[in-house]
């Protein structure tokens, strides 16, 4: 279908093709101009995809998927921190050990506590606190790895786009960022990610 519509518009320069779709991706791929209807037929806006996104869009949302930390690397990190595999600690005390070992900046302590509770306890995070809940050294190292990589990615994006918002974070592997509206195309954004990412980020 895409090839047919695209072919008509290229071969017949004076032809107008009207396409209705629920897919923004499809509209953007095939159209030079688009209009958006809301509430069953109210014409909300018309223009190029770029113009519409600039006026009504909330920016780009990017989902990152990371590799699971390899058991061998996890065990080595536990040993480097002077801890033992499988031990359970009260979160607050274990974080202090990690800070003293130089694996976490004290300025990022509160951010890390929030990130750790979400990653380890997920939907039950409100039932836990760093003062009373316990986790294993393995869980700590995995949460620390995810946090450090996420913070490095955020800083790389903030350097380019000033403000970045963390929308969601799920477990050890996934988190989603929102980049504010800007004049760059989606192709540019993809290229930026590809040229900026590092092997140490463990992205899939």
C-alpha cells in the first residue's frame, strides 16, 4: 500500500492523494501535508509533520533497553566493593558502603534510593523504605549498574537538548526518556543516539 501511494505521488506530480489513517508513522512517511481530526470529525490542525509536532507535540520519547548484567561481572563488582555475594543488608547501610567505596556520588544518593526502590520492589515500592527494607548485595550491584548507566545517558542528552525527563523505569533493563520539542527530525534524533551511545551502556 505504501509503495502504491508513494509511486502515484512521485510519477504524477499534479495528483493529489487523500489517505486516512490512525497511524502517525504512516501519515508522516507518505504525506507532504497532514490534517488531524479529533472528537469524531473536528478539524484540529493542518500542516507538515514537522510543523504539527512543533506546535502540538510534547517532544520525543525514547525507550532504552539494556543488557542484563552478566553474573561474572556482578560477582566481581561485589568483591570490589568489599562485600560478599548473597548477603542481605538494610538498604541505607549498604548504600553508605557503596558511597565510601567510591561507586556512588553522595550528591546522587537520593536519586539512587528512589531508583533502587522502584527497580527492586516495582509496584510494591511504597511498602518499602531504605531505613527498614533489606536487599541482597546482588540486587544492589544490579541497581547501581542500571542507575549509573541511566545517569550517564541522561547527562549526554542534557548536554545536547538541555532538559530530559525520565518518564518510566522498569526493572533492570528498561527506561524511557522524553526529550523536549526541538527543531530536529526523528532521523537526526536516531543518528544522535547511534553516534553517542557507548559500548559500556550495554544497550540492546
